[in-house]
C-alpha cells in the first residue's frame, strides 16, 4: 500500500498559481465536479472567509485524491512570506513537492525561501512553469533563473509549443510526442500527436540535453549515451526517479493552469518521480533514555510514532490535530502518549481531511496523514507514540515574530474571552505570540508582518465576535551586551522562618549576531545537587527573556557560571534561581547594554519605467539596495531596510508605480539601533 501513496506539497511565491493548479488537480482526479476559481472566491482549498475575500491562501489545506490507483495526500501552502510557518510545517512532514514558477517573473523571493526550506528537509521536488499564456512568458529564462538563484539543475521533460497568447501545448521529451488540451472538455481530454517537422530539431536538441544531464548522474545512461545506443522511455524514467530522489535533478514541466493546460502530466510526474513514504529518507528522532539520535523507517507494523504538525480549532469538535505517522498505526478510541509532555491522551476520532470537510478513518498508519480529535494538550511539533518507546521526532524551527500591536477588549467583561481566544490562536500558529506589558497593563500580540497580524485581528473580531481595540503596529526590539563582564552575587532572604541563601559568579559575553543565547557551566559542581544547577540555568533563562534596561528579550549573549557556593542548610532552588537572575541583571547593566532593531530583506518587483522611483522610496526609508535583477518586463530589486520605517510602505509604493509594483518583506537579522 505504501508504494501506491504519495505525500506532496504545492509551494511557490504568492500569485504563482498554487491554488489554481490544485483546483485543476482536484477536478481531473474526480475529487471535485467543478473547477473552483481563486478570483471568484470559489476555490475549494481556500475555504476560510478571509482567503475568499483576499484571494490569497492563509492556511495550508490538506486533501486526498486518487489517480491511477495511487493515493496522493496534497497540502496546498500559502505563498505570502507572513505565513511562512504554514509552509515550514507542511514541508517537515511531506515526502515530495511541486514547486511552481511564474513564467513571467521566474524565481521570486518567496520561491527562494520555500526552496531553502525544502533543502533543509531534503524534500525531492519537481518544477512547473505556470502562466505560459501570459505576456512576457519565457520558459527558458525561468530555467536560467533557477540555475542562478536556486543552484538547482532544472532539466525539462517538456518544452512549450509557442508562448504568450500563442501557447498551444507541450512537447513530451520522454515519449517524443506533442500534447494539447481540448477546450471543450475544460482540458480534461488530452490530444496527443507526433512532433511536427518544424519542431523536430528543437525537440531532439532538448531530448539530447535531458539525456546528457542524466548521463552525469547515471552510469547506465552514461554508457549507453557514449555508445550511441537508443535509450528507451522506461530506463529514462527509472534513472530520472533516482536523480529526483537524491535532489540532483529538478525535472521541469510547463503549462497554463488557468487555461486548463499542463496539469495531468504533472500528476503523472508525482507518481513517476516523487517518493513513496517508504522511499523517503527515514525520519530523525532523539531517544530520551539513551540520549542518542535514532532513525525511524516507515513501517506500519512497528511501534506507533507520529508528529503533530498543525493544530486547527473547530468550535464544535475542539482541536483538530494534523498528524503525520512515521511508524506503526493508531486506531480511533485508543490511548496515545504525548512523549515530550509525558501525558496520555485519547484519540477519540481519526479523520481524513478534504479542505474543511472530512470523512472518518478506521486507522492512521505509517506514511499517511490525518487528523486526530480528542487530544487536549498537543501542540505543533509534539511527538505522539507509546510510553515504552521514549523517542521524540525532530522539531520544526520557526522564525521569531518581528511586529507587535496592542489589543484590548472594548468591555471588561470580554477580557477573559479575549485571552482564551489568543491562547487558541497561539496554539494554532507558532509564529503568533501574546504577552502582558507590565508597565501599561496592555495585551501585546506579535506576528510575522502587517498582513499576518491583520488576518489574526480580523479573525478575533469577526470569527470569534469579540469587540476589541487594536493599537498601531510596533516593532519588536531586542537587547544585547557589548562587553565581557564577570559579576559575583550573594542572595539571602528569610521566608516563612527559613533562611534561603546563595552565592555565585556569572560571566556575560557578547556573541556574534544571529548566534543565539548560550549557557555553559565552568564551575566545580561535584558536590552541587543537579536541581540547584537546574535552578541557576532556569534563573538565567528567565532573565534573558526579561531583558536588561527596556524589557525586550536578550539575544546573542553567552552566560557562563564561573563559581557557585552551596550550603545544605540554606541553599534552596528558589535562592539560586533568584540569585542567578539578579547576578545576570547586574552583569548585563555593566556590560554596555545595547538595543537592537529588526532589519528586513525587502524584495520589490517593478516595471522598468518606475524602478527609479521605487529605489528612491526604499532609500528614503533607510534602505540599502543590494542588487537589481532586470527581466524582460520587470526589474527585481533586493534591499535591506529597518522594520520600523517600513510601516505603510505599500501605500507609497502603489502611488509611485500606479499600482503596478509589489514587494515582500522577510526578517533578515537584528542590528544595533541607529547604526
């Protein structure tokens, strides 16, 4: 059964055609009986009210289709950089992906981001150049763009017949035939024909390139190629599959999804070239008792082990926990063990999702993806399994929020309701955080960008019907130190008639930007109980979160425990935790505290005639232009700019470019304020 299963994602920059392509896949595989259009707000995979209103994908949506006796689990992911967490968690649990490229714009900023994510998780990909019918479409320019920007080896398995309004179909370079799509059947019927004489030379040239590219990674193909032997389609596909699984070749396809052209060969390619769950690399996990890394092969007959990769709250059913099973199986009504939290939970129901609709499953087995209802404690990244096998699957890494707003209920009676809703949303979205501002008493919510927070605030107001006042966006700053300082601290306090005392020495050291915080112990600890050392580390950890002068979290600080004095009579966990926190504060205040601001990577696309004004807008806001990439119809500008000066930038950009330029912004790094 595993051989006849695929878990794939569809990923790309915003507006490249992910959801449009997914809707065609659903239609041609019989999952839907009508093609849903994004522009009409009728796309099946964009089921949220806001997705339909805004015409963008906000949440990754899962569905299952069947094609030629294969089961394909598909996750359609968002393209906007603010929702990068949705892509991150989808790629973490998928075995393969379709990367969609805009035939006019080529490799766009978010394409690079999702490609890096796919590289990190070693996800094999196939490429699809969409919008071949648009003015400025250039299949061959996109291939060059992929080589330069992604460092991949794009290898066409199809080349287009015509382009722009003259795009007719494609030439299949494996079976050497022309394919067109019948307009009368919404592209459902494919018309195959021999290659026309005037295109024979081009087709042969690109087939030779395909074989040459494959000969570099396959000895069998290489030997036959050098001997001048004929290479049949079956051997080509077999060796292509190996190359795709090892990520050495990116097979490329072409089409125009909106005009119902090019989709069926793409579905065939998923079966031919992307891995089944048991062909994908085994998952990495950490054995808690043995303290070692173990590999988890995909086997439905062993101990159950799954990863919760997404939480979605349903008003009636509670939390929908999206789970990818890596080994074993789970049945409805059984008890599962949350390994990281050491808690038992009950899998009351198991569902197979189709966007926002579902159907019950008899069991969830290794390699499959489903939803478990009934788990109350599970969070994104949790491992579920059994108590006898204490293994935690590798967690996902999410970027830190960089923009905040204050939010408060209009009526005091709704304060608790608002806090409950914020807790629900934080559980759903790992990049959404909430905290109380102790000075003002306000609730502060933080996210990845203005659009991200706007979507979440709209959900609070409309979906959950809470009246709330929202403040203006604020930048989330950080603090750090600029000097090395050692400090000794003593703590003594009588609490409930018992003396609590501690003494220790800490050294704080500035680290390189982006390194993160680090805690090490160089003190002699032979006679110190482990719980006391844990209390010291806990005190330092909490102090790092609380900041130095302004209360912003500290980053890139190394803290070392140099010396510690412990007495059995007066030493308590409380005293050492408090002492460590005070010592850290004192040391940091003497270590030249500095405030850091978030710097963003800004990527802009503008028609040639407006690019000067666009660059001027960026530099006026303290931006630094890094590169300008000129394409046939547009220029792509890459720059760095401080987050604080980029609020409301879209309004000015539209004004300067008659609404024809666009931009995306992604966190790059923190930098000293006013540098």
